[in-house]
């Protein structure tokens, strides 16, 4: 960028900040905390996020466009390929990368592989290692943990935070702002994301299923929104179909006497109401879509393929 161009922004900083890392390290939790709203589904299980999602934070001095990504992981499915590509595209487009790790566990081979991959893409100063979940690390272990994680990225900055508490988040925000280049306001200042409410609702339903189901079942779930419409004042009618990969999974999702689907539905409705600020009437049904995670046509139709 030329000096002339830089001057035109008058000290305003902006840029795209990718949140990348293994599944379940707290990337979406961090995104939600920054925008102050539940725009990205969160669950206690890995692979909650399946697509890139923006969280836009605008102040007088800067516009930070966080890009939440799905946790990168080794997977055999065609869906896994899409998920990993989503993260890689975000990496390539980013002005700054936040490599988020779960500090409550020791770094493992996956962290090492990711660190190498990310480092190869970016020059120093464009990459920050974020040690999240520090609230779960006993004080006497903190120093050693830092040393262990520091080995992943020797030349770069490291910051310790907890996505669920404000002081660390504020510190990280300051750091991020200072590392961004001068630039324009890419989005209107009142916009916090590009994702439609109905897409967020789909993810919230899937997250409720992830929280409640065990083993392989929840990972083979796809939520299809059939109806998402306003009805009367402040009431939204939602009809969605939970697609599962096998006949035997259908019964598990429905549960004995329909108890499981009821539980998923109640939790999802609550989260969608919190997100949308509306009363929600949610109807769920369960259907089998055999082996959809490896079905190129299905994945293309629902935007889960780059091909
Ligand atoms: N104690 C604690 N829990 C956290 C923190 N950050 C996230 N969590 C929890 O960790 C779990 C995973 O959080 P997510 O935000 O869904 O993780 P993610 O990195 O987006 O995961 P994927 O979308 O699967 O890649 C949830 O149960 C969160 O509540 C933290 O700083 N401290
Ligand atoms: Mg996520």
C-alpha cells in the first residue's frame, strides 16, 4: 500500500482476523463474546462449526472482522475435506491469524501439525498464538504450559486468555487492533455478521443435537430448514428436518417415547429465542439420508462443497 493510500484512512485500522485451530478449543465462544451475541453455535463436542462465519466488531478507531472457522481435523469424509478447506481459505485471506489452542491440555501432534501448516503461510507479526481456557489451568501449571505451547511457534507472540472472562479478551482485542493495518470500514458499523438468522438457527439445532447425542450419531447429523417464517407479532414458526445417516440413528435421535427429540427441541428453541429475541414455535422431524457426508451431490446442494 502506498503512503498516499494509508493517509486516506486517517489512522483507522481494519482487517480480517481468522480464528483457527483444532476442534473444540473455543473459537466460536470467542467470536460470540466479542460481538456480544450468539451468532456461532457452541457445544461441548468437537466439530460444531462447519462453515466460515464472520463476527464484525466496529469501534471509532477500528473494524475487526473476525472469521470463525471449523476446527481442522483429519477425517475420511468428503465433508471433512470441505471443513478443512474452509479453514484454509480463511487462513489465506486473513490479515492476522489467531491460532487458538486449548491450554487446559498439553499440546499434541495435531497442534504441532497445525502450527507447521499455519506458520508456512504467514510471516512473523501476522500470527498470534492464543492460549484459551486458562481458567481451567491450575496456577502452578501455568508457567510450564506456556513453555510447552511456546515451542509450537518460536518466533511469534503468545497471549493467555479465557474466552469466558473479560480481562483476557480485552487484552487480546487491544493486541489485535494494534497489529492490523490502516484500512477502510469494510462493513456498515451496525452489522455484526453476514450469516442469515435461519442459518444460525440450523446450527443451534445441530449444536443441541451434538450436546445430547453420543458416539458417532451426532456427527452424521444435518439440519435442513424447511420453514422459517414470522407468524403474528414476535412469534416465529420453524419447521426443520434432522437428517441422519442410518436407519438405526433415526430411532436414537427420536428416543424412547420421543424423549430425546423433545429434549433437543426444547434446548434448541431456547437458544433460537435467545439469539433472535423472538418467541419460537419449533417443529422437528427426523429422516434418513444415507451416507450424506460422502455424497457429492448432497454436499453441493447444501453448500458444503467447494467443487
Ligand atoms: N472453561 C472454559 N470453557 C471454554 C472456554 N472457551 C470455550 N469453552 C468451552 O469449550 C467448548 C467448545 O467451545 P466452542 O466455542 O464450540 O469451540 P470451537 O473451537 O468453536 O469448536 P469447533 O467449532 O468444533 O471447531 C464449549 O463447551 C465452550 O463452552 C474457556 O475459555 N474456558
Ligand atoms: Mg466453532
